[in-house]
C-alpha cells in the first residue's frame, strides 16, 4: 500500500513574512530544524529571528502525499524562489527543472526539442544556394506562410537543405532563430553587401510580414550544387514545404548520414 503520510512545509520569517526554507517529510519533521545547531544559513536565519524574541512561522503547504510527490512539490517550490531560499540542495527531480537565470533565452528540452529537419532551399530571385553555402545561412519568406515555417526552427536544430532537381547539399546546425533581412548581419554587414547570386533578397525588407527571414547556420558538411547528393528511385524524401521533420524518414536519414559522413542524432543532442 502506498504511503500518503508525507507533506511539504515552509519556514517563514515573521519579521518580513519572507519564505526562507522549504522541506518535505512526515511526522514531526517540520520542527526538526528548530533544534539544528549547525552553522548553515537556515540555522543562522532562525537564530536571528529568535534574537528578536520571535519564532519562525512553520506552515504545511501540501499534505497527504507520497514521498515522490513530496519531493516533486518541494523541488518546484525551491526552484520557484531560487536563490532567495536557504535550502542547501535543490531537492530531488532537480534535473527536470530549468536552470535559474535563464528565462531571458530559450533552452533546448524546456522551450523546444532539437530536431532534424529537411529544408527546401527554394531557389529563385530571393534566395540562392551559392549564397547560403558561402555565407552560412538559409532563408525563406516573401509571405507569412513561408516565413512561419522557418521561424519554427530553433537554436541547435539540425537542418538538411534540399535543392530542387539536384538533391541534398549539406548538413548544418542552427545557431539562432531566423530574423528579418534587415536584422541579420554577416561579419557586421547586411547580406546584400556581399554581391549575392540572389538579386532580390532585400525585396519587401520594410514589411515584416513579407520580408525574407534569415536563419544563421553552421555548416557541418556542405557541397556546391554540382555535388548534390541524390539517388533516383530510392524513396528519398522531398516536399514543397519549407521545413519538414525527418523523424519518420529512416531511409532518407540513412542516405544523408552516408553521403555526408555524419550522425544526425548525435549532432542534434
């Protein structure tokens, strides 16, 4: 029979009603810290409270828990208040929680999962593989339906660009999410300063809905169009979409790995 006698408790400083310690236990565990004579930050705080003629406020936050549930709730509360607490350890399940001081950026395994994606280069007046290969990027845009597909790619994703009627031309790792043409710089300059093969990449750059969006990529392996990798009648994956997951394309994944001498899953993790 599962033991549901665990609870999670909090110590509160009566001088400012600030929570300074979370714990879990059963029975009289929540009172044990009052007899602690160590030199921990928690005990120092309790002594300071007592020096004012007061006692810590001790309250149970959740009760009737299994030990695993208590661990998880304790860790959640510790994570929420972070460094303002006197807990020495972050509790069990800590590896499941986002590191502190990272809310300003997206993190793999929290805000997104890295994936392996086919990306259609979609050559034309607004983009050309020669430029992408030389300057380390992929792009899409000239309308929300294409822009939104490239915006879904996140830092750390693996991209495999495809050139229509040629084949696969590389494997790269995304370094940053796509941004509008005017916000992207290569060596401190706009792409248009590099004598691009695509003559109209900057078209609609003053319109965020229809601008070209540029995805910064580090090429792990990439080849010119004349060396594109393809094998006819072999079931290799293609689509007119800008982006598509290769998770359920084992034949294509195996072909790409052999053609470019890479291990895609290892690159993604």
